[in-house]
C-alpha cells in the first residue's frame, strides 16, 4: 500500500511530535527536578531540567518580550515557511523531505512546550569523559539535529549526482 506524499509528511511530523511529547510527559511524571539518574554510568544520564531558552539555554536571560519574539514568533514564522516549502516543492528529494519533517516535528514540539509550559523540558545528557560532551537535550532536539544532518548529507549527495549527470 502506497500512502500519499501529503499523508506521509503529516505522519512523519506527528510521529516526531508524539515521540517527543510522550518522552517529556514520562520525565515530568517520573524524574524529580534536577534529579540525576545514571543510564550508562556518568556517560549517559537522565535528568529533568526546564529550559526557558533555546538550544543549550541560549536566550534564557532575554526579557519576556524578546523571548516571545525570538523563541516563539520567529520560530513559528520559519516553521510556517518550511511547511509551505515542503508542500509546494514537489521536486524535493526523499532525504530532504524526511529531514524537513524531522525539523518541523522537533520544532513544533518545543514551541508547544514554550506555549503550554513556558519552558522546554530537557532530560538527556551525554559525557564521554570530556572527549564528547553535550548539553542537556530532548527528543525534539534530536529530531531537529537529525534533520539538519540529513539535509547536509542530502545537499552533498544530490549535488554530486547533478555534477555526474552534466
């Protein structure tokens, strides 16, 4: 059974939002604020932090008006444009289309948190002894990051294919 392009886009976006919101609901219910739960020693921990800013807390010290503009209105406008772009651009390659769906799902999920809770729940932290260390992040952040990496890969793959064909 082949599903329509539109239905596929909607399902992928909704799946990203659902995975994020379900994981955040579990963390809010089961993990106390700032509690640290080792998953794999100190290398991978689960915690519960409310982030009033954007990625890695950037913008958390902005005034309420600036936070509304930069963390709600601007992202909503950008995501709105991306929705328009993927529905109107029928020539997008599959990898780019999936990447944009991941970015939209993660972006919408974090915006939802900012509107409903006034902050975003972050809970994963990775630290491989200083060799590789992240800030505290969530499933929506992973969706956006995965989408960005996929877009980067797609831009190289499809640029290379275009050069070979010419």
